[in-house]
């Protein structure tokens, strides 16, 4: 999954509409979240990572999830920082690295 290009103003994120799509059409929801994430919407970047970890609307891909958590964390998302720490702590999608996990937990 490609990482986002630089964007001046990311598109709006409608959590309620996406929640409905996740329930009724998870593959369509994944496509929409991926579009928003690539366009620079930070909340969508974190949600995309979570969907990749869980395999919601797409095949499970923990390695891609770590990349998207990294993008969102570097964009200042505390939840993504925490989840990135968890990935490094547990070795989910990346080799376990307690020192790096601690760095991300502290940043969160």
C-alpha cells in the first residue's frame, strides 16, 4: 500500500459514515479509508493501519499496518504512536524491539 503524498489540506473524515460502511460494505469502507489516508487525513491513516492489523475489509497485513502507524505517528497522532509502540513490543508486523516500543510509548 502506497504512503501518502504531501497534501496542503487533507479531505474530511466522516467517522459516522465510515462506521456504517464498515458494517454494510467493509471492502468499500477499506477503499475509502485508504483513499483518505493516502490523501493525508491522519485519522484515516491510523484507522487504515488498524484495519490492516485486523483484516477488516481487506486481507490481514501487519507489516503494512506498521508502515501506516508510522505515517500517522509522524503526523502527530498519539493513538498511532501508542499502537506503533505496541507493534514493536509484541513483534506484530515488525521484529520485537522493546527499546523502540518504549520510545513510541513515551511519545504517545
